[in-house]
């Protein structure tokens, strides 16, 4: 048992010591309480409530990376200098090219602007406007048609036809159908063969489709195998791109727009010239459809009566059922014709005139004569039958000519790269080309005779 230490005896102190003793009194009392408390056995394991010792600062290691404060190396200075020099040369070249774009128009450019139907006073004349025009033409290469004039100049009469009929292909003459047995197939609209053969007597027929040429050309070859009815073919590359959509801009057609009629199933294709368009419902593959044939009376009457401008007529029928409305107009005109004939022949019998001419009454027919439209329509029907008879009679000869043409074209296609280079070099040599045009010498007994089927007079005039 431990002995308590002896307590100190109270002694006298200075006056200021009383205050210090009062301050230390609680401390002494606290120490006495701690001494009186029982001792607690403490664990020898270290406590966890301590702060870890500060980590020793590691010395910086050399990694090989260059500090941003370090000066540039000689190689980097050269690279930066060459980069700045390149950008400077590019900007200088762009400025020089911009100045060059503002030069005066040359002869070829003026001819191109005239082909676009641009008047002399509208051609840019200042350096800035010429620069804008040339830059615009450069970027419009991807959105404009491939040529400023899509069709060749029209043929003069009597060989050429005064009116042009632009017909769409998709959902109007054909449509694509799909079934589980055959997959995708192209179907012809009912009456499309008769429509093309008959209407080509009155119009210069132009097929204008938004399909690409390599997909639409085989279809057109099936529709008009011998090239009798479709005079021109236009494809996707001949359209304009407006907001990403193909537009058939008639200003590039190289035809008088007052004599152009367009037959389509989508009005958006003619946003630039809606006054020339006839929009009919799309054909969805109905085998009993007659919408195409029903348009023939209206179209043939326009070509027969020869109006100076077709656009007011098309505007009058816009948004209406054209076959039905025109049938009513034609019936009214027929009734008026009969009424006028009845008034002029009132009280006069046909037997009286036949007796004056020495004819029997049995040979004369009572009733009004046919109208001018009916006479022209009968002539067109006779011409159609004559042309179909000619095609049927000389079908073998026409097929043979087509086969010869295909073989001749296939023989001109090079079979390998060396043949293509040789053919290209021959085209560049004018002397050799002139000798080739003269043809090889003809030996006796080596004459080649090609028999061409005779064309009827009316058909030959139609083809010319």
C-alpha cells in the first residue's frame, strides 16, 4: 500500500500571491480528485485516434517532359514557321483568285449566259457582281442540271411538232410492286403502250423522271423498244436540287414554255412552273385503272386546236377532274354543233339535194356532219393503226437492226486497260482518226448489203 506524499505547510505570502493561489486552486482540487479515483488498467496497444505523420516530401523526378517555360526547340520553331508560311501563301492565293474571278467575261462565258436566257442588261458588269456570279456558278455545279439546255433545238415544221409533252415515269406510267413470291417488280400502267403511241402524233414526247439514268433507261427501252414514240429522255441528273428535293425546272428545257404541257403525279416537281403542270393521282398498281387513257381526249384537243398559249387552259382546269370536266365541255360543243346544223337545215330534206345531184336518197345520210375535232381524231386513229401494222410487219427487221447495233457497241468497249489506253491514244491522233473515218479499202466481192424495211410515208414524216 503506497504512502501519500506529505502536504506542504501553509506559509505567509505576499499580497499578490493570493490571486495566483486562487487561480491555481481548481487545478489542485482537480488533481486531488484524480488521485482519489481508482486506477484503470490501460491497454498497451496503440490508440487509433491519432493523426498520421506527415508524408515525406518526395523529390521531383525527371520524366523527360518539357516544361512550358522552357524555350522552343529549333525543329518546333521551323515547323511553326512553315505552318504560318503555308497559311499565308494560301490566303494570298485565295485573294489573287478572288481578284481573278472579277475579270471581264470572255466569249465562252457570254455564250453560256445567253444559253441561260439571261438578257444583256442583266449580265453582271462590275467586278464584284462578276465575282459573285462566278463563285455562285462554282457552288451551283452540284445543284444545277448538267447542261444549261437539256434538249436540242426543236426541229422546224413540218418535221417537228409545235407542242411538247413532258411526262413523268414513276407512279404515272409505271409503278414498283412487291410480293413474297417474286419480290420487287415493275408493272406497266394499263393502256400505257397505246397512250405513248397515240399521243406521240400530236406532241414531242419527253420522259422526265427523278430516277437515275442507269435504273430508268432499261425501263424506257421496254416501253419504247424501237424509239418511235419517245423523242427525249431526262433523268435525275437533269433536275435541280432545291432544299434537297429534285425539281424539274422547265427554264432549262430549251423550249417555248407557252407550248409545254407537263403530266406528273407530284406537284413539288414543278414548284418553279406550276402553271405548266397537270397533276393526276398516283397509280398504285390497280389493273383496272383507266386514268391515263382518260387524259387522251383533253391532250389531243389542245394539240388539234393549237392555242397560242396552253397555260391559261391548264390553269382553268387546275384542281378539277380533267377527263370529266372536258367530257362535259365536248358534249356541250357537240350539242351546239348539232343545234346550229339543225337551224341551217330546217325544212330542207336530204332527198332534195340528192335529187339535184342525181343521187338516190339511199346513198345520202341524214344527220349533222362530224365536227372538226372528230375528223382529226379519226385521222389520228387511222395513222395509229397504220403505224402499228408497220411495226408488226417489220418486227423481225427492226429486231435485227437492234441486235446489230448492240453488237457494234459491244465491240467498241475495251476488254482491258491496255485496249482502253490504245483506244484513247487513237482518239488523240487526228491523222489516224481521219484515216479511220475514211474506212478500209473495199475489195471486189466484199460488199455488205443491209436491208432496211421501208417506212410508210406518214411514218417517215413522223420520224423526221
